[in-house]
C-alpha cells in the first residue's frame, strides 16, 4: 500500500462518516420540525377550545344581563304623574 493509496482510503472513509453524520443531522432537524408542528397544532387546538368557552360565557353573560335588566325594569315603579310635590 502506497502513501497515496492510504490517503485516498482515509479520505473515502471520512467522507462516508461525514455522510452518515449529515444524514443523522437531517433526520434530527426533521424530527424537530415535526415536533414543532405538533406543538403548534396542539396550542391552536387549545386556543380554539378556550375561544369556544369564552364565546359560551359571553353568551351566558349577555343572557344574564338581559334577564337582570328585565327584572330591574319590572321592579321599578311605573307611576307617571304620581310624584309628590313640596
């Protein structure tokens, strides 16, 4: 084995190792992208659920306010001209 052959062999072996490392890096980066997408989807789902609860609560609050206003109107005296003078 000559010195040049040994150099070529070593370079080829290092290129193989570098390719394996680059492939593993790409797999790891792809996994991070997938995890990020899943986390984003989960957060989006949670936000939609929160918005739905908020909408229901706002509707319930509006209904309660309407009932309260109706109750207050019924409780107020409606006597016109029954004001007592000095």
